[in-house]
């Protein structure tokens, strides 16, 4: 029973104290799950993260499901998922109760603007670290940057890039199979 409580508390703590969404949670989840608790090894975590990214839904919740299931089955998945979801639910509920009173406050607006660059860094850091871990060629790092620029400034829909990446992955896999 203690292990299930530990699963819940680890993900509750991460969910409660991380700003920036799921991708900002990834390095904290990795540190806890791989380094501190040893529930998964590095490769299992990367594989779980890849599954979480390709599954519908928020990446942090999907990662919580995979980690919980891998370490303790269905009950573990339930504990980690509740741990990941409850802090956001509680915080959003509290914000909704008080937001009407503070939404036009200049200091609140400035605080949210000040947090934005830190959130970008929290998202960029795990992406960079994961690319090193899985051996992504440094020459290909321009691809996600180019895609982000094209989506932002050229108005190209992300769906186009998802389809191109899927087709490219299939072709690459077939070519690699043939060798």
C-alpha cells in the first residue's frame, strides 16, 4: 500500500509545483522515476515518453499512466494518474473561484507575462536532453525550429507537418528494413 501512496505523492508533487504544462513536467518526472525512485530505467522512460507523445491526451498524464502501469500494473496507473491530475484540478477550481476578482489586476497580468520565458526554457531543456539521450544528429536540430517558424509565421497548419513526418517515418522505416 505504501508503494501506491508513493506513486500518487510523487506525481501529485510534480503536478502541484510545475508551471508550463506537460513538457515542463518531463524532466521532473524523469528525475523522480528514473534517478530517485528507480521505477524505470532511462531507456524505459524514453520509450514511455515516446508512447505518451503519440497517444491522445496530455503528455504528463499519459506518462503518468505508463509509469504507473509499468511499475505497478493497473492500480499503479490509477494512482499516478490521480496524482498527476488532482493538483491541476484543485488549482483551476481555486483560480475559477477568485479569478473574476483579480483578472484585471496589473500585477497578475505582469506575473503571467514574466513566467512565459521560463516556461519556454522548461520545455526546451528536456527536448534538448532527450535528443542527446536518443542520439539525434546535431545537424537535424534545425528541423523542429524550422517547423515552429513555419507554423508561427507562415501560417502552415501543424497537421501538414504531422502527415509529412508520418510519411517520412514510414519511408525511413521501410528503407531501413530493406538494408
